[in-house]
C-alpha cells in the first residue's frame, strides 16, 4: 500500500509518496529527488560513494531504507555550499588535489564533513586515514584526501574560534 514520509533534504522539507518499502535513501535521492551528486558505487555498503549526513551522522545511503526515515533530516553534497561559496571541506579538496576522476569525491567530502563535526580527527594523519577508511578511492588519491581533511579541520577550527570570540564580544 502506498504511504508517504516527511524528509527534509538540504533544508528543504519534502512529503514523499513511496509505493515500495524497499526503496533505499540512495535511490530516493538520485531517482526521485534528482540529487545525483550522491554516487552509487557498490550498492552494498562497501565503498562509501553514497555517504550522506543523516540527522548529524554520516551513513551509507545505499544501506538505509527510505521508509524508516520519516521526520529525518538529510544533507547531501548539493547542500554544502552557500550560494557560490564552497564549504571549507570542498575548497580543501580542490586546494589539496584530493581527487582524480571525482567519482568517489562526494562521498569522501560528506564523510570528511561528518568526521570533522564529530571532532575525533585532530591533526593526526593516521587517525584521519582510519576514520576515512570506509571511503574507497579507485584512483588512489588518498594522500590528497588526507591532506584536504587535515587542512579543512584547521580552517573549521579557526572559524569556530573566531565565531566564539565574536559571540563573546556580542555578549559583553
Ligand atoms: S554505494 Fe553505498 S557503500 Fe558503495
Ligand atoms: S578520485 Fe577517482 S575514485 Fe576517487
């Protein structure tokens, strides 16, 4: 029986009718909402190309049933930039050559955004590699990817410090 879910995607609320409970979030994003930045690599949770942020946590969209997401919030690669201003992680991937063919890149970037917001990576390249290990790159651009995550982490942390100072001044 058809049913519908409420799903906020990149800040946009949607009411989506589903006629098949087996539809994955990945297929919903790509085929129903036409957000094709999220890539389908293996479709079985092994490559990370489909990584998105669901309610603040990174997940593999190919392993997530859309029917379970009523009331949830999803951010995809299309939701990161603000107008023409790239997200610091996107800018760092470009600056550090963190890509070659680019197929894995949306998933790598979303995974990096997730791990930096989790605050676990610090400035340790080995830790970054471990936390990004669910994202496979067939081109082997790992050196640039790790460098990009480290650089983006520094920029985000500087931005957060500047924001805290600004808030402190406003509160005084
Ligand atoms: S397409 Fe989802 S993990 Fe590979
Ligand atoms: S840049 Fe080609 S698969 Fe990663």
